[in-house]
C-alpha cells in the first residue's frame, strides 16, 4: 500500500511548511493519483489525504491576516 511508503514525519513536515496554494496543489495531486490507481487501499488513502490537504488549506486561509485595500 502507498501509505507505507511515506514516513509520517515527512508528511508532518510538509504540512507545517505548506502555503494555501501548495496545500490545494497537493490535494489535486492526491485526487489525480487516486484516479489512476487500481489498488482500493491506495485510492482510499489518497482521497483521505486530499481531504486533509483541503482542510489544511481552509485553516490557513482563516488564519491568514486580512490585507486592507489601502
């Protein structure tokens, strides 16, 4: 299964350093990879991971400072 090939600490490092745009891109990549795999376990993991990246992007958007138009 794919999940066993990615060390958890590397996923955490990526999550900490990623910007909103990077989170959305990683979610897209996970969804695309899920559409290509024939392994049901890998597909479920990739779709779950895509959801996690989307949630993180939403959290980062909420935490971003509001910029004034001035």
